[in-house]
C-alpha cells in the first residue's frame, strides 16, 4: 500500500500545510511498514511529485519557486483512478504514481473543507481524518457556532453577515452588532485558520476596518463577543467510534488574542509546543473543569461526525467558571504532536491510529448499498417529460 501525503494547496495557510505535511513525512520515514509518496500542490494549483519535496530544506531555499518550475507536473488519471488515485506525469512519457491511501495535510479551503475529501470519495480511496460533511461543517465557524446552539453547547455571542449585506446595509449591521454584543469583539473570516484575518476591536472605527480586512479572505464575516477573564484552552481528540481525549493545553499570549505570530513564530510557536513561555500542559484548571473540557471535546468530536483526529478550542471564563466552545480543527497543525506526547501518545502511534481508522471506515463502506433497483424510467410517461412539446 502506497500512502500519499498531500500538502501545500491554494490557501493562505499554504506554508503551514507544508510544515504539517513534512512533519508527517519525517515520521513515516521511521516507519518501515509504510511506503509513502509526497504529493505537493503548488500555489498555482498544479500537482508536483518529487522526492526533494519531502524535505523542508527544499522549501527553505530562496529560489524554491524557480526550482519547482523545473519539476514535472502531474495530473490525475480519471480512467485508472478507481479504488486508487493514479497520478501521471504530463508529457509524452507518462510516469505513473499510484496512491492507495491518502493522508491530507492541507489547511484551510480546498483541503480542510471537504473538497479534497470529496475527491477521495469519488475515486473510492481511503483517507485519514474527517469525512466530507464533518470537514465542511467544522471549517465554517458560523455553521459550527449554529450547530453548538442547536445542541445546547455554550458558545460566545455572535453576529454574522455577508459581504453583500455589509455593502448594502452597513449602518444597520453596525447598529445590530452594537445592540447585541459588548465591546471588545473579535472579527473573523469564518473559513480561515491560523488566526489569519482576525482582529480584536474596541470601537466602531476599528470594527469597520476589521470587517474590510476579513472580507479580503471570504464573502462572510463573523463577529464574536469577547470572553473576558480568559484562559485559552484546547483539547485534542484521537480515534474512531470510541475516541480518546488528550490533556488540556493552556496558551498564554500578550497580543490580546492568540495570533499568527504567537502560533508559529514567537519563541517557536504554540502550535508546535516549542514556546515554553506560552504553552502550559496540563492547563491550570481544577480536576472537575479538566474532566468537563475533555468530555465536551469528545462529545463535540462525535456530534460533528469527526474521525481520526481533531482539535477542539475553548474559551474558559475563570471568573464565571464557564467553558465556551470555540473552533474545531480537523487537521491540527503538526497533528498537535506535542500535546499528545505530553498525554503519553507518540507521533508514530498517532499516524498508525489515523491510518487504521481510515482503513476501517473504508471496509465499512463495502456493507453499504449504493444502488436502488427501480422501474421508474420504464413506467414514466414520456409525454410528461417534455419541453415545449418535444419529448426528452
């Protein structure tokens, strides 16, 4: 079985995806029981397959984009891709690469939103992580919060609107926000991760500017009321039907919220667990609150139909002792290896588990009926199926 590790993509989180993809590849190199191939999607949307793309050194070079142009581009052979994904090199001599199982390491749209998962489903290839429906729901912060409300899960107060509505009735939207929410607030593009495009605002002028920024990354905007006395906590979940929760991580920050710099750059970043000043494991919570957060994480994981791995973020009000469910990440950066390691689970075990869950899910599909015997077409009166008197 050849495993394809898919990373890169047409998303503002392209570089973060490279780190996650190469992180997984580096561990697969230590696991002789698995054969794997790096599958890189460039910012141009083209597929590239080359062993050099499996090393961070290539992407760190200043001329990596120029070097990439020298590599052969690949395309998916639709005819051969049935129960497998077959890539062929463009050109007269078509080198062929067959992928039997996929590990998507994309972040953001076109990779973490159900689209690449849909591609795997069409060609009936097993893949790790969440399926189409759970990926599509969880990447959208608006749908996630609406789903929380429908299941009586506490989440911070919010307002959302489209870019069209903002341009046509800005005054009404601002008044609604001011009437329903309290300052300070967070303004977010609802389908983007890594804190890209997020702003914390304290007045109307900042709000308007932040909305314009968010609209550069999508056609909708989410505005949330800030949770004060805040502890930013997160819990990772791993497994299939009977998933397990990790320890709770607490993240400290000085910028008003956990921004891109805090997550990836400052002191090594909280997302990799290297920022010792910013990452606290286990979180400074009492035993009861810790258990509540872990149980809530598993509940959310199962409610959304998640599979393999995910990370659930929460906002904890230490004064009111309330846990507000926040975002769900179905492909956590670097698989949140540092939190699992602190919880007693090594990276190799994580990868093996998500592969096993993917294979098990694929086996279950064989028991599902995908056809239905019907006499509908034979019994249908052709006269009723006509357009302007012409039979179909």
